[in-house]
């Protein structure tokens, strides 16, 4: 497995680029790269050439997270203004505006079935679930305090929720917090199941394997990437190599590799079976806030793609093979 640098786009946004995801291909168009920036815009890019397809405005503060519906028809962006904007990918028409006070939204993800949008609620220490048919709030999942020495923190601020991920079957939801714990929920019952321990600094990114549905990957400011059996509550692997915070993680569609982005300004490719980094890419000059593999599918798509976005305002695109 390897990455090959394909294209970098300098000054893709006017400010730091904090978020990236792929909009799946539809019958009429290929996959698109969706990016969000502190310049308050969301941009859509061609997946092979990074040609700018559209710039969306509508937020009053920086965009910190973007998510795409599995249909490829709609997407959502979350901003520090505490609003989530849901929009039509092809027309940019606003479909819904979700207000998420009292705290800003840090991450949002559609479930694999496309029926629910999960929103990680920052200082509210909860995950909110929105029905994508009606855009009604259907559940609020509070994050319980973990057992052990960390409970000596009386302010409660440590349960600030930063990240969220759905299991491939949509039955489980994982969320990462500022204190390093990961909480697992049974979505159908809206029930907290257990914590996953091991990190001791903020968990900024989570992703489940598409191949091994119990396998969860986490990226943390403690410079570690963890692999958990999310059902068995066990840490099955820990990988190190970045020289600073690990800000983002994504898993390849074949489930064989993960990519990570770090505040050490590098992107790393890791072989899951070897549990080791096999490649380091140094295209960026500042923190790498997002890495995202292109989903499979689409007309004429033969190769894998990875995108990365950074505080240096640039986007990099790589071949993955």
C-alpha cells in the first residue's frame, strides 16, 4: 500500500481549513470533495483535479465540520456560530438549519443508512440525533462521567465532546471527549454502554473499520493512534510515530490502512495488520486538521484517493493503491 502525491492546491480557502469529507458519487456525477474553513465558507471540489465546483456561504463564523449523506445528494456543515446548515449538494439550496445551543458543534456525521445525523455538542457534553426526514431532534445522548481518578475534576468541562463515529451497521455510536475517554452508545435504545480507556488527552477523531465492524480507530492529542474492540471494551493496538497531536484519522475503503493527520504537519499511512506507519507525506507546512479517503463507487473510478486539509489553507490529493 502506498500514497502518491497527485495535486496540492495552495490557498484553497482564505483561512485555515479545518474539515474535509467526500460526497459520494451519484448516477449523474462523480464524487466531490467537501471542505470547510475558518473563512466561513464550504467549498466543493472535483475529485481528480481539485477544480472548484462551488463555494457555499451562510455561516457567520468558521466552519469546523462537514458531513455528507450516503446518497450523495445532501450534506451538512457546522460552524462556531452554533448552527448546522443542511443543503442540497447540487444546487446549494438550504434544506434545514439546525440550532444547537448552548455550545458550538464540533463534529457531525450521518449514519450509514442516511436516516440520522449525529452532532457532537462540545460543551453540552452530549450527542444530538436529528431525523433526516423531518429534521426533528429525536434524541439527546448525555455523556456520563467515567469512573476513576478523572472524576476529581469538578468543573465538568472535561466532558467536552469533540468527535463522533457510527458503526457500519448504524447500531453503535462512538464519541470522543476532551478528557481522552471514548463513550459507546446503543443507538436504538439511546443507551450508554461503556467507556473505552487508554487516551489521556483529547480524542479529536474516530472512525470504525468498514470491514471489521467492532474495530474502532481513534486519534488523540497524546500523539497515539488506538485500535479498539469497541464491543469488547479492549485496546487491541496502539500506534505511535507522529511528533505532535494526532488531529484526524480515516480508514481506507478496503479496511487495510488508516491515514492520519497531525499538528506535526504530516500525513501518515499506517498498515493495520503491521500496526505501523508505512509512509509519511510532508505536503503541508502547518497542522493537518483533516484526512479523508474517497468512498468507492462512481463511473470510471479505478484508484483510491485520499485528501488532506491544513491550517496552511491548502488541500492535498493523493493516489492510494
